[in-house]
């Protein structure tokens, strides 16, 4: 059954002095039905983080424009986008004497599959009819403690080092990436890409319920409003992309004068 895409990009500066996140949905210029969604959370002092996040989106667009389906694997596109952004951000450190770096989460939508990759703690969620199928695992100190059994999920929510990353783009060490993909796409599937300024205020179940109950634009509005209220004047930048897949029912044939139309 054909699939329709309902998508939205949304951002809010939160209570920060500057918006250092970047988010975008980038259509391929030649391949119909091929789209790259990106969320980048920049860090590194005044304007440095914004420049780093902007570099992530800029590099992703350049790599997407060169992507040829069937000749390059989706994971290669995602990995090359992040590696090139990493190199450019490191170079900018020497030019502007700042310490810029950024997270990145990217999703490549093609007609028959979706692939994604991330570095840092910007997340991707995959819901089906509001039920969580998958969430990326943050490249953070707290997630490492969780995986090794040194803290509980409840302790992770209030851990003092919950925002400490173990890898990022533009950092001094080579970045670490995680990748995955699925070709099992159905109407009712929703993909959410977001920075920690969004996901920090929601349990998975609530997030799934909201994205299943609204179209993409309305869900973005709901999530930002709730996150802003819960931040109580101390909120980070907020950025998210929501992609809803909707089945299109084929038109039924109408019998007229013995013929189908």
C-alpha cells in the first residue's frame, strides 16, 4: 500500500541567550522520495556551538546532493556526513579560537527503507501507533553507567553528570557513531529526532502517545509547549523533527456500464 509522509521541523530558543541547535529536512534534488532529516545540538561557548551545528547541516546537505542510490550505501552517506562535519568543526577551532562541537542525529528516508545514525545524545525514536519500537542509545556517561549496571534508570534521571557526553563531532578524539535501519515501514509509524532540550522532559510512553494523537505539526507544538512549561524558566534550546508515515488507500473501482473506471 502506498505511503504518504507528514513531516514537520520545529525549534524554540528556550531560556538560553542563543539558539545553538539546528534542525532541517533536506530533500534530495534528483531522487524522488529521498529525504534526509537532521538535528544537531551545538556546544562551545558564544556562537561556537551554533557554528558547529550549522556545519553539521551544511555538510549533510552537500553529501546528500552527491548520494546515488544503488551506488552508495545509506550508512555510508550518514557516516561520511558526520565524519566530514567532524573534520570541518575541528578545523574551525583553530580559525576562531573557540571550542565548538556538536551532536548529530540523521535519518535517511527512501521509498523502501529508513536508515539512521547518531553521535552524542540527540535521539531518534521509532513509534508504531504510539508504541515504542526503538530508541537510540545516547553516547553519554550516564548511559555507560546504565549499560554496566552501576546505576538504575531512576538514578539516571537525576544523575549530576547526565549531560556529559563521551563523544561528539568536533571533539579532540575520533567520534563514535551508531547506525541502524529498517525496511519494515507501515502506516502509523512515526520517527522523532530531537535534542536533549526536548527528550529530557518526557517518558517514552508519553512521547509516543502525543505523536500518535496529532499530526506532525500539532505534535511538535504540543511537545514544545509541554517542555517549556516543565523547564520552569531554565530550559535548553529545543529542536525536533517528526516524520509520520500514513497509508494511502487505493481508490476503489467504480462499475459503470459494464466497465471499471
